[in-house]
């Protein structure tokens, strides 16, 4: 039998992955954190989500790590992946669709003044809010990768003027594009609803700070579905208090779970969800994982690879 596949996550027992992989790969030597890893020298592939420091490094014959989330920052923190081991990530159309839904839900809720109408309903008040034409609500997607491009295309299809910002230059149908540090201020200046969907890297940590918020137009709204560490919390709270930002929908936080005493929990302009914008669905994520296991074993080039130098 080929080398073992280890499920390295504390979230679940991982046996659902074994059930999904076995019909495609035949009998596999599947190990899990909960069930015991046995002789670690047998482990060739790790399916990992937030591995503890040193765990992956203890697998001497590890050849490939598969991130069980689309984000890979959990693997690069403190060099958790030993040098020379291939890093790939799940590519999950189901998850991508959920992320776009999340952004569109909060954007529409803000755009259509649903909170004000809910307050009016409570007061039995038939009050019509000022009309804002869709073509005047500018959406800005920060990060034009797999998720950002899907989200941008869907906003554009709804008729919102949509722009995106990425590291390298891009041309995308129906989307205004900006890139690099030099393009950031202009991108923010034309953005009424900012959707953050960047990877967390050295360059993007703390990028949603006082300077970035000041560059947004007054009344702008933030949707952060990327990583909490993109946000300088004190700066966001200050921008909300001052009224410069009108609100924020936050799925991710500097500390997760969000501490019980954190001001976001009770802030009248903040919505909190517990890192659920997109959940990995093994049914939709498995085909890419299976393909990569077959490719690794056949000595073929892998797909959905991650560049450890860039960190995404
Ligand atoms: P990708 O790696 O496909 O794309 C990343 C995008 O960010 C690219 O467009 C890239 O630019 C851009 N980018 C990276 N660094 C910079 C930089 N320094 N300046 C400007 N742009 C930059 O990522 P995905 O779309 O797959 O995912 C994005 C993130 O979403 C994940 O890393 C994860 O953190 C988060 N996520 C959150 C989930 C949740 O439930 N809340 C679920 C899934 C993902 P370029 O195109 O030029 O390379
Ligand atoms: C992911 C996540 O990266 O769940 O997939 O955050």
C-alpha cells in the first residue's frame, strides 16, 4: 500500500474524508489526530487545518500538504511546513459560491436599508428611506483571486459598478481593476462597499487600518470575510465611532473565537459571524484532492499549488 494519508485537524474526527477518498483511490492507510497517527514515518500526505507547530515537521517522509481551507496562512505561520514539501490547497466551488453569497447578502442588506426598515417595522412606522440607485453604489473587492473574481462577477451581474484590487495587474470583463500599493488609494476612493478577500501575508497584515479607512468615502461599509489580522481593530472602531464608516459585517477576527468582552459583540454598527462565510464541503472539495494524490503518486505536476514565498 502507498504511504499513509494523515488528517491533521482538531475540528472533526476526519473520517468523512476517508469515506470520500477511498472509493476513488482504493483502500488507503488513513490516520487521524484523534484516532492516532501510528508510525509517523509512514505519512506521505497530510490533509491539514491549523496544525500545531512542529506536527508536520515530525513527518520525515511527508511529500505533500493539502490545506483543508482555501486560506493557507495557517500553514505558513512559524514555518509549519518543512522545506521541500509541496503545499497545495483545496479548490472548492461550493465554498467559493458560499463566500460570494456572504458578501452579496451583507452588501444588499446595507444597500437596501434593511436595518432601517426593520427599526421602522418595530415602531409601526411606514417610512420610506431615500432611494439609492444601484449604479451609484460602488463595490470594491480587495483581492481578485479565486474567490474575489467570482464575487466581483456576481456583483457586476447585479448591476453594481464593481472594481477589484490585486497584487498584479488584471483585465477582467466588466470589472474596473487596480493593483499594487500605488493603486490602492484610487481603488478605495471609489468604493462604497469594501469586500476584503485577501490572503493573510506579511504585506496584507493590518492593511485595513486608519489610513485605508480614511481613503474610503464617508459612509462606506466594510465586509471582511478574509482574515481578522487584516484589520487594525482600534482603527475600525474609531472609523465607526466617527461615522466615517457606516457599518461592518465581520466574519473573521484577530482572535478566534472572538473574546466575550470584545466591543464588536455589542457594537450597533457591527455584525459578527463566527468564521462561517465559507465552509469546506468535502463533497465539492474532494475531486481536487483526489486528483493531486493521484498526480503525486504518478510523479506528475500538482494542481492548486501555493507559493510558499508569496504566502498564498
Ligand atoms: P487567492 O490566492 O486565489 O487570491 C488572492 C488574491 O489576493 C489575488 O488576487 C492576489 O493578487 C491578491 N493579493 C495577495 N497579496 C496581495 C497584496 N499584497 N496586495 C494586493 N493584492 C494581493 O485567494 P482566494 O480568493 O482563494 O482566498 C482569499 C482568502 O479568503 C483566503 O486566503 C482566506 O484567507 C479567505 N477565506 C476565508 C474564508 C471564510 O470562511 N471566512 C473561507 C475561504 C477563504 P494576484 O492576483 O495579483 O496574485
Ligand atoms: C478557509 C477558511 O480558508 O475557512 O477556507 O477560512
